[in-house]
């Protein structure tokens, strides 16, 4: 299986919309609206085109990942970070490591672009494989009630979250 990962382009949008919809179709912890979130984020000021990536096998888009800008706020202090939401792989291609390859490639690109950390709300057994730790270990919390083990963060650079703490402020597109 030869896999290519590249930046998403506007011609991919419809395919990616359908891919995300299918990827989360049978996911019990999903609101099944991730594809609409991606559409809203693409039109927002937190969108980083280079951090919207697709995975391709035999000219078919089989996976997608999106990292967008967010803030961590602590009183008057504000820290820049990224949100990973969502990572999607077509059901017939899940379990082959495609999501993991997308995550690693997105981390690499984000680091090249000067970002130091990523925050996510996700599966507590999946993301630690890629270096994610519970966000509360860094003094970071989400603005809503979620189990601590599902709120995670990763430092893309050494000490990327040193002296960073506070509450994640998601872009408004996440709650529309």
C-alpha cells in the first residue's frame, strides 16, 4: 500500500466532506457533524491551509487531518496552540496506521511552521501512542466538562508547554 500525504486543496473539499461523514458514521462518541465543523473552520481566521492534509492511496483520498489555531488563556496571559480536530479515515481503510501517519505528518508540518503544541479531545487509548499526555498534567483544561483522560496535549518542541497553563479557548466555529 503506497500512501501519499499532501496539503488539501479546494478540489478535495467535497470528497473530504463525504470522507469525514463516513469515518464518523458509526462512532458512538460523535455528534456526526465533524464534516460541517471542518467546513466552518476552513472559512475562519484560525485555518492554516498547510495543516489541512489528505492521505491518498491509488489516487483515492482515504484520510484527512485538520489542525487549527486556538488560544490557551490564563488571566491576562494568552498562549498560542493548535487544535487537532478531526482526524478521519474511511472505514475500509481504518486500522492500517493511516490516521497515525496523518498525525505524525501534521505534527511535523506544524513544528516547521513554528507551532509548539497541540491540544485535542479524543480517545484515551489512541492518542498517547503519538506522545499525547493528559492536558491537566500541563495545567491545561477545557472550557467544558470532559473526562480528564480524553483531554490531551503534546509538546511539538522541547518544553513547548513550559510555563503555559490555563483554559483552552476554542474558536467560535467549534460551537456553532
